[in-house]
C-alpha cells in the first residue's frame, strides 16, 4: 500500500523501506522501520498518513531522535521525519514573533534569537531536539517549558486534518501535550519573552552550557530516562540509591548524572530496557518511589516491559 502511494508523491519526498533507525537517534540503538518517509509538502504528509491508516500501520513522527528508545528487529511502523528544507526555516514576523518549522534544531533557533536580540529562549539551547519534538514533549530545561513560549502551533491532527491551535487551546503539562500526542506539529509561532543585547543573551547561554557540562554526561544517551517525580529529581533518587555506574552490557547508568543511561559503544535496546528495569526496581526497593519513563519507546509499550 505504501509502495502504491509513491506515484502520487512529489519527487522531493523521500520514501524508503527497512530504514535503520539507530543512527537517527541520540542513544544509537534499535532496529529498522518497515517504512520511512521525509515528506516535502503537507499534501504528501497527509497522503502518507492516510495510506498507513488504510493498511493499519502505525505512524511515528521522529524529530532529532533524542528522548527515544527504539526496540530491536524490524518494527511495523511508518516513521515520518520533517527533514526537508521547507520544514527547517525560521522567519521573523512583523509583531516580533518567530515562526519556526518543525525540523529546525533548537540550537539553530537559539542562534537566530541571539542574532535578533530576542531573549528568553536560552533554556532551549543544549536540548538535542527539533522544534517539532520539543513541542510534542513540551521539552524543558533550566526552569523553562517549550509550550510556555509558544503563541500557536500548526499541525496535522490524528485524523489527517491541518489546523492551527493557539496556546490557550492546548492542554499541556510536564513533558506532555494532549493535542500533540497523535498529531504532527508542522511549525510554531514563538513569542520570545523579551529583548536584550546579544552580550546579555550570550551570557545566559554560557551559564546554561556550563551547568549542563558540569552535570550531564557527554556520551550518547536519550536524555533523562525517567520523569522527575513530584517535588524530587529522579537523578538524585537514583544516585541516592547507589545505582550510578550499574551496567548491563554496554548500557550504563551514567556516573555523572543518575537519570541518564549512556551507550558505552555497542549497547542494544534489550540491554537498555534491562537496565531501566533494574534502576526502577532498585529505586522502588530503597526509596519506595515508582519512577515513570520519560523516554518514548518505539516498537513496544513500556507497560508490557516493566
Ligand atoms: N542530583 C544528584 N545526583 C545525580 C543527579 C542529580 O544528586 O546523579 C541532584 C542535583 O545535585 C540537583 C538535583 O538533583 O540538586 C537536580 O538535578 P539537575 O539540576 O541535574 O536536574 P534534574 O531534575 O535531574 C531536569 C530535567 C533535565 C534538564 C535539567 C536542567 C527531567 C527529568 N530532567 O533534570 O531534562 O536538563 O533539569 O534543567 O525533567 C530531559 O528531560 O531529558 C532532561 C535532561
């Protein structure tokens, strides 16, 4: 069915089968997607989504591949990635807002804000994600949340309709947004909270970078594995329970920050899942806190694995 839709797609749209995913994630583990597409237009995106729905193939929207654990083997899924240049543009609007495509990397967005003297987006620098992924997960760091700086989001919803949601209409919280769960964000209009001299913005960026470098590992990882429980830090708990450095194969709880699982080289998704289980069990045994994974899983459901 996906093969049949190819003839209707623009020549710039990429459609491949059996695509290896490990190299498209920051953790670097996992198998292949049955289908993989990089649509060059909204029309192609919608056609692909419909074709997948007709064959009962689930669709997964992939961003920068952080905050994601891909299972091994072949995964019956259509992975869609907004990588074409039309999704990677940032424009300044006349009212002082920035319009950013879903494929724009957060680092590029921060660079653009810096050049234009727009302050308040600095917390996003250093999150290894795209605008689309950050919207879907309501990515956050240094006390800031992606959806707090959003004016509106253009998206293709679960039914395949294109629509614009204003921030007031979105139901979001810590690392989730109801309207974006099954949708594909196409672009967002962001309202930077203020203006400042480049030097002042650069100083904030440096402060965040220093904090990150001092407290987070450099090795490949998916970012924080667990959500922070109310009023505490999962990293602090894991550390407190003496679980840093625990290793299964090449997957290891980072000795730098307890909430990161790092890939020491040839880790597999099975090893990572095993380690997630061990850490979760350890924290439950020692601290009676049930940690919930933050990282999305592709190819299985956390509740079936934990
Ligand atoms: N801590 C420890 N040991 C550790 C890790 C942390 O004692 O191994 C302590 C720290 O000393 C600090 C407290 O726990 O007192 C909080 O640590 P940190 O500032 O590193 O923040 P976090 O709550 O662990 C959150 C986000 C990160 C984000 C940082 C910085 C979550 C799950 N994590 O981490 O986001 O970068 O704040 O703002 O919300 C992510 O979501 O993937 C992520 C990396």
